[in-house]
């Protein structure tokens, strides 16, 4: 590895972490590079996964996927973006809607609801302005969602920013293609 960080195999991880991650690995069909790297700090993964469940819970699948796709596309976090493209399809979300959130040239912005646009605009504002001067975007989301969902959205935006940053810093590659690659 050019970054000097050894990628761990699942069997090289702490036994408790192996047991914790096994259902995720079985669901995905692979032991992703994010876990291979973060496995060097085992408790970080279990804590992060619990945090993930907590901030994801108040939001719908559509809202969570919208935030993931928007943030990861904006930050060039292809590893996580591709995972969420694939998850979005499994959840029954339209491929054209996914294209609109990932900034594809052929995307139809009219597929986004007013709520979608408010969430996307907030996510982009937080990423582009590093959270500074996002009051208008926060108010727009708050007009659509209650306080719990608005705060959960902000937590998800920053969580996906963290993931995309790590993906980029460690040049992580996913063993599966984008849904937009030929015959993915």
C-alpha cells in the first residue's frame, strides 16, 4: 500500500469484531476496504456502527440514501457512493433519481421532490461551506422535517463527509462497480 496501512483480512481482526461484522460481510458479499483499514482500531468500528444506526433511525431510507449519494458524490467518495447506489436500487429507489443525486450529466432534476431538494441543498452547503453560513438551508429542511429528523440529517451529512474523506485519503477501492457502469 502506498499509504503504508496494511489491509486486514476479516480473520486477522479481533474475534469480537469478526463476530460483529460477519452479518454485514455476508449481506455485502465482501469484506470492504473501509473495514480492512478501520479494523486496526476495532472499537472504532463497533462504536461507529452503533452511531450509524442511531442517526439513521429517524430518517427514511430515501432520506438516508439521498444524503449518502449527495455527500459522497460532492466529495468524490466513490467507494461509499457506489455502495449507496447499489443499496438504493435494492431499496427500490429509481435509478434516474439516483442519477439526479450523483450529478450525472443526463440526470432529470424534476425527479426530486421539494423535500429532496431541501435535503440535497443542505448537504451541498455543509460540504462546500464546511458548515458555515448554512442557516437558510437548515431552515428550508426544518420547514419540511421535524427537529429530530433535521438534526439526524445534519449528523448523517457529517458522517458521510467523514467516510468520504477516509475513502479518499486511503484511496479505497470497492470490489463492485457503479450501477451506471456497463451491465453492473
